[in-house]
């Protein structure tokens, strides 16, 4: 019999009394729109990631849109990006009237965008490169940054998966020209909705701050406090503001990030130990040598395995799974509107990947239960 309510969900919130008190603090303040909580979050985030500017917005998707605009993407421009990502990565390019140019990943072990593929796709129309740190594992940033500098192309880090992950001794999201983080419910910093941009570029920061709120020269809080009495609109802007409740929740979650990521790493070790006994499962990033945050726990099935059958089997046992990701260029909208791109490694991963439950509070018992049921499926 199907179990409509998973015993073990794909993700779970690491929430407690701190988050409850944060929401109450905002409600008691009687100020809900962008204000002191947002300013505090931006300061704390910039300090944590050692960047000059952190700018809170309504989602990572809006962050990516603003990042594309800030680096100058417009009609006729191309932006190189991965296809093994959530569709928001490439959609954000379209919002800026640019054209996504998809690049393949490195290998069946390293699922991040290939530096060689990036260089092969550069043209006179290339205006930016977007990298996505899949699962919290760093792209090959030295090679990518070297290519970007040689061709004088800015790099946008889609760091939705990456808060607290490292590349060598640097935090992901502090390496490219602009980075974009997500606070969606399943992320390592979870608020439901929300996102933030980071940059060391003063001009990018000034422009993004202006257009995230309708291109206005003063904020609602400024007028409320009497610091301004009117405003001008100096650019075409957007309503991409974050609210105080989401900002307050993000502040709590940022404080829990390091501890939560360490719990995820321990859970990953237990998964790897249990699943190493199954020769028809490959766990990617086997040679990864930096500190990852294990945002998700993906596995790659042997070609002979019925992925749908495994997912249904686990669902019936009360274990939720997912797929990260169907390749973007295979979606109907992209196939119908854009030139077909052949990405053999991405497409192979897209056919064989399964994501297992991963969250900071997952227990040894839950990992054991998941692993035993996977083993049972393979024995059958």
C-alpha cells in the first residue's frame, strides 16, 4: 500500500525556539517590510562570507535575475551555464533577455560545470558565466576564474546549494564576481522563501540595491523614520524585496549553519559506509578533497537499474526520494524555443540519478532504514 506521508522526508527543517522567538520579535516590532532585521542579516552574512556587500532579496531566482542585469546581460547576449541545475539558473538569463548556452559537466563523478566545456562555448556574444556548485560541491574555480579573466567575462556563482562549503580555503559564494544564495525550505539556510546576493564590486552592489525596490531613491523605512519625505525613480526596478520575518529567520539559520553542515557530513559518512556494499550504486564526488556541506545526497544507479521502480519501492516503505535534476535543455519549453544542445554526461546523470533524504537532524536509525531498504530492492 502507498504511504502518502513519508516516514522519512527528503528534507526537514532544523527549527527550534530561536526561530519562534525571531518571528515574534518581528511581530512585536510592528514593522514587516525591509528594515532593521534585513540590515542585520546583510551585515552578518557579509561578515560570515568575508565579502563587502550582501544584499537580501525575495528569492535566489530574483537574485540571479539581478546578477545577470548587474553584469550587463541584455538582448543578443549569451550566458554560459550548466544544464544539471534547477531551471531558475537558466530562466534568470531569459528574464534579462539573454540566451543560455548550456555546458556539460566534468564527468560521471564530478557533476559540476566543465571548465573545458565553458571555454569551448565562449563566443563574441558571451557576457557572463554562471557556475552552480551542485550539492554543495565546488566547481573547478581556479580553472574557471582563469578562463573568465583571460576572456574578461564576469562569473556569477549560483550558490543555492553551497552555504558553508569550501573551495580550498575560501567559502563558496566569495569567489566569483557575484554570488546568489537561496533560503528556500529545503536549503541549508531555510526560511521558506528568500535569497541573498554577495559581491565585492561596489558598482554592482549600488545598482542591485536600487533596482531590487522599484528603482526608488529612498526606502519605505527611510520615509517612515523621517529620513526622507519623497523619492525619485531613477531606473526600471522590481519588487524583489525580502520581508522582516524571512530576514529574522535567516539570521537564526545562519547561526546554525556550521553545526548543521557538520551533521550533514557525518550523515554522508554513514550513507557511504552503508551503500558501499552495493556495487550497482555509485556515489559521486568520490575524490572531492574540500569541505562540502552535503546539501543533498545524490547517488548514480547502474544503467541496468529501474530508477522509477526503486523510487516507488522506497516510497511504499515511507522513504521520500527525488531527482536532481532533469536536464534543463530537455524540458518542453526549452526544446520548443531554443536550439537543442547535446550534453551526453549531463543527460546520462539525468537518467540515472536519485536523491536520498538528507537534513541535519537525520538519525543513524533513519539512514540504516533507508540503506536496508535499498539493499532489499537490489536483492529482489
